[in-house]
C-alpha cells in the first residue's frame, strides 16, 4: 500500500506527486516537439498532450513514486 509523502508536515498522496511530475514532463516534451516543428504533424494536439500526460503518469507512477 502506498503511503503519503510528507513535505514539511503536509501529507500529499503519491498520485498527486506523479501527476505533477507527468505534467512538467509533458510540458517539456511539447516544448521540444514545437521547437523541432514536429507538433504540426498531429491532427489533435490537445489529445496528444493528454496522451503524453497519461503515458508519463503510468511510467512515473510505476517506476518512481510506486503508486
């Protein structure tokens, strides 16, 4: 069973930490894709953004935070 993470006395669920890390990783990925002009090949960029959040959430939750 995952335990809460304590940051200066404030307890945070591990899912929230994984979601924040996944959002940051997705923003960095989107920035790199836009800089390389690869974002124009996606028909629905918002759906791709949400998909990257889901992919990073599973990876971070599985290997780093242990959800």
